[in-house]
């Protein structure tokens, strides 16, 4: 029986989402005959964790579904054991990269990758706490239908399970490495209020993540494509395209990755940085690995804390760090795109050393562009006034630290890539029956 991991990392109360994902897990086991490890990585407060435990306990019994609910202490214990078994240098540093004392979208997913390896899973399927499923004729539209129909199959074999096949025949023998869709509803990044207040300021704020030297036309195209997902059109019928994945139409709340990708390269472990969990989208596409892009989009919504008080400040800081991270990630993306299939070995597996070397080179990029980004962000926020102008004052006090952190983040990414192979092997040596349930 094939084992797969359906994972929900969360740091907020989301009992309703857990109930919905439990239904998707049961559907997957029933429909595809797989063993589904429903993995909830819980960094929420104690009261929310208790509600999550109640929601998991209340799930109807489903053959083939195994529930794992790990709080941060459970996760830390697993990581310590794996790191110790790996015999890698700097164990405290590695533990901090895997379970930092701050929000890290990449690190929480990296923990899911290692736990999936320990459980013997062939793929990881990720959902988010601030999302729900669409309905068709009163029934939920589960993305896992397309994910399990194609993930890991040789592209030539996966062609029968999609509605469109536009993949170059040169890639037919490669495995489907990524399957995903997007979302409908609110923007994936909480900038909608800026767009409503001042469309010109919105353009300028979003365009800041364009590569250095981008033309104005390229910046306009980037702004038009960014954070909008699949718009608002509801699901009425299936469409699934086999090709190199359309990474602009695949969100991390709605994705499946094959083990041959995530067991070879992790996500950047950057803290307080939105978008740090999208690196593998680029890697799969640029390495010429096949993917399936479908239309079972998740419904995205926002939790209230993002828009007021400390929640607003924290989220805007994460957006600022996202902009600064691009100084270092864009050169890596450019090198991966240029390398293409050379990123793969003769068995169509990603060569992690090439990615680590690129990240280390990128760390030496001159910071002038990031100084400009911060100055432009300051100008835009002050133009918006109100809480945005207040945030500009706050951001000004953080400039030096944020600039230093952005560079340290890419250096840490290179370090983690180097350590990833031993960490995965050590995780696989952890007896699965010792993982919390």
C-alpha cells in the first residue's frame, strides 16, 4: 500500500479546517486505496491545540487514515533525534533552522517533509489553515483527486489521467514531480486594502519584488499576475493540464510534491518572510520536470488578526522581508532557469549541490537594490497615511536588522541544503511507531 502525507501546518485555531481535511483524507484512502497520514503540525496556543485535538478525535473512523497531531515539543523531539542520528556538525543551528522561534513558512513545511520521510510516504500534500474547499452540487471539491491520479507517475503514464497533455515528448520519461492548483477569493498576500485605497501605491508596492533591471512593462505584468490566484470563478468541472507546471497558478495551500523533489532539496527556512515556501515551484519548473496544473482551487480567506494591531505590523514586516529576499532568490532562479535539465542527474533526480552553490554565490549580491526597496516601501506607506505611515516609522527602525537577516537567510538556506540528504536519511531511520498520534 502506498503511503502519502496530507499535512496541515498551523499556528492558529482552525478546527473547522481540520474537520474538512479529515474528510479529504478519508476520500483519498477510499478512492485510491492509499494509506493517508493526516499530519497536523500544531504551533497554536494551548487552547487552540485542545480544540484541534477534539476535532481530530471527532473525525469519523476511516480505514486507511492515520492521524498524527504533533505540537512543537513533539516536533522538537523528533528533530533532535534525527539531527543526532545524522551526525551533522552544528546540531543546535540545524534545530533552529528546522524549528525557529519565529514564524517560518518554509521551516514548517520542511518539518512535514522530514516526518513524511520517517513515515515512508511517497508524496506530501499540503493545505493551509486559512482555506476551505469549494462545493459542487453540495459536495466538496477535493484537490487530492488530481494529485493522487498523477503524482510520481512517469509523465507518459500520467497522460491518461488529465484533460490536456501539452508536455514536450522529450520529458515523457520523467516523473510528475508537482501537482497543484490555486485559490479563489481574497488576494493570497494581504494587500487588498492598499489596492482599494490607492491603486498606484499598490502597483509600486507589488512591483518591488521584480528582478533588478526589470522593464516597466515587465513590472506591470508582474503586478497583474501577483497574488490574484484563479480570480473568483467557481468550479464547474475538471480541467487538468500535463506540462511543465504553471507556477503562477499553483499555491502552497493546494499542492502535492513527489518525494524525489522534497527529499533532495528543502525550502528556504527564512523567518518572518512570506513566500519562503515557494522555492520548489521554481525548481521543478526550471529543472524541466513535469507537473499537472488543475482547477480544483481552494477558497482563500483572511483571519482577522492580519489587519489590526500587532497582527498588521507582523504581516507587513513579513512582506517587507519577502521583498528583501528577492535580491538573493532572483539570481538563484535565473541560474536554475539557465541550467534547465542540467539540474537533474541521469535518473531525472535534482542535484542539490548545484542549488546550494547558487545560493552561496547569491549571498554576495550587493545590497544597494535592497536599500532602494526599503526607501520605496517607506515612500509608499507614508503616501497611504494612517496605520501605514505609522508602520513606515516602525520599519525605519528595523532597516539594518532586516537587511542583515535577508542575507543570513540565503546563507542558512545553502547550509540546510548541504545537510538535507543526511537529515532525510536519519528521519527514515526513525521507527514510525515512535511518532506521536
